[in-house]
C-alpha cells in the first residue's frame, strides 16, 4: 500500500480540487489515500460541536470515496484515538477528558467517558466508509501520558508504567473495532510502541493482540528515512508484523536512497505536511508540495530515483527540469495547482526582499520620510517625489499579483485557509508597504 496522507488539520482542499488531484496521485503510483479528517468530518448529533464551519458534507465524503474508487485509490480513514486530539479537547464540553487539565493534547484513558466518546467518533466515521477495509487509529505522540493524577494513582495501585497504560487503552479501542466491525483491519503509528519494552509488549499476550489486530506503521518524521532499529525490536516478538516494513516518507524527502529501506510489501505513507498540530501555523500548501510528493511516489513505485524516473516525473508534472539540491523546478508546470506553486514561489522568493529593499535601502525614505516624519505628516515634496513613483509602482504590482493569487487559492481552499495563509505569508511584509503608501498619499 502506497498511501498519500491527506492530513486535513491544515489547509483542507475543496472536493473539486481533489477531483483534479486524485488522477495524478494514481498516475504517480499511489494506490490509497489516508484521510485524517479531524474537524473536517461532518460529525452529527452530540458530536456536531467538533465540526469546522467549513467541514465536508456527507455528500462530499461520498464523492471523495467515489473519486478514489474511480482512480483505484483505497480510502483509509484515520481517527486519532489517544494523542493529537486537540480538535476535541479544546472544547469545554470535553475538557474533563484531558490527561492533564491544562493541555488539550491527549485523552485521559482512565475515565469511562473517554472510550464512550471514541466509540461514538469511530462509529460515525466508519459508518461513512463502509467500502474501506482498513481504519487507522493514529495513537502517536501521546504527550503527557502518565502525568495526570488518575494515571499516577493507577500506576501506583497497579505497579504499572506508562507503557502498560498505553497498551491497555489501545487494546480497548481495538476490542471495540473488532467486535463491532468484523473484518475491518487496523493500522496505527509505532512511535509509542518503540518506547515500550519487548517484555511489556509480550506480557499478557499484548504483543500477539497488537499484531493480530493492528499493523504498526513505522513513523519517521525527519527528512529522509530513520533507521529501522524499532523494526528489529518488533521482530523480536513471538509474532512479528507480517506485512514487511511500515515506513513514513515525508514529501520533503528527495533522497535517492529511500528505496533501499522499503520492502516491496511495504505500507508507505507519503505526506505533504500542512500543519504539525491543530494549534500550529500552516506549514505548506498541497499544490506546492506536489513536485516532491511526485518524486517520493515515483521513487517508491520504481525502486529508486533514476534518470528515467526523473524524466517520468517531469513529463507528468509538465516541467522541463528540476534541481533536487536547490528544490527548484523549471518550466510552466501542468499539474493541478501549478499556478499556486509558481506564485507561492514568487512570494517566498521576492515579496519580503523587494519591500525591505524599497523601505530600508532607499536613502530618500530613510532621510526624508522616516517614521518620525510619517507620524507627524511632515515632509518635503521635493524629496518625497524622488521615491514616490517607484514605491507606488511596487505597491500596485504586488497588490495586483496578490489579488490573482487570492483568486487561485479560493478555487482550491476554503476562506479560513486563504485568510490564514495571507496573514502568515503576505500581510507581514505587504502591510509595511501599504502603510508607507497610505502615509505618502
């Protein structure tokens, strides 16, 4: 399975854009989509509070699955069941379910309401994905596990540790899925399992339970591939995972050495990262990540990144050349969102530089139109006119460019994403120029 992870906690694309992207992903070698909906799922009834104002509708969820099926992409929904649940625990309604009261990261597994809530969330998501044969339960990065008073009391009374708490909770989640949805197979990240001793994993048949019911997926969050030491630990169990190496490949990784770490039977996640967690800023937009996503998929599909593979990627994306070391692609581009790719490149490469140059290197501005002058509306027209036309032209050019970029972004993303991206990447620089032009006028 070569799964492209659509992590919708950041910059969730419109379904109309997925309609354009899915055929490309299939062509590039993906055969599945791992969808982490978070607040983009159309939760209903008592869970409606979890929905984003821009959440997909039930019809959207069905359309996504139809598009995936049309392009031979298996849909694997991902529901976080332990950590990364900020979108749930940020709400006052569920604050009592936090492991540590101050932090909305992780569930308290000792409160019965936690499992009851998870059953409700899993049920709603699974019911809308009855064609799926896999469910991913996340279970990675359970920050502050063991730090809550309930956990401390449990460990003291039961002479256990955080590993035991973790396995106990995961076993309860797996038990619910296997009892309610017979035949549905489970994936989970392995980072928390790496911290647990082999003895603990083997104790009370937990090792057997985990590997019969859930395939641990190796998660390497850094660029390139982490060593497979944890895989060796998993293999030391009596019943090692059966499907070969399970590896995450970040879309930022373009190393040709990827393939030697990946077995032909691997479950692989390729992820253009949009947001690290529910509270962080946006990392990257999907159209901008497509070239490196294409390189990763083709590397995995072909067993290495050869010149022939590079040529295939160039042909499919509509580029003339690419320089991996400089992360540059030459050419117009003919993939969905290529305009955004190029325009974001312009913003990243030239917006700040051109404005800083105009504001800080223009001697007439520094000498005759300083913050002191501007605050008091005091200046000599003779000196102001020496820089005025240049600044007005720069402002007009960038405003026109940003209006065009805004239009392209609106066709792919919902208003909240467009607003956030502009505020993070454009406004901090363009607002300085806008203020200068306002004062000049």
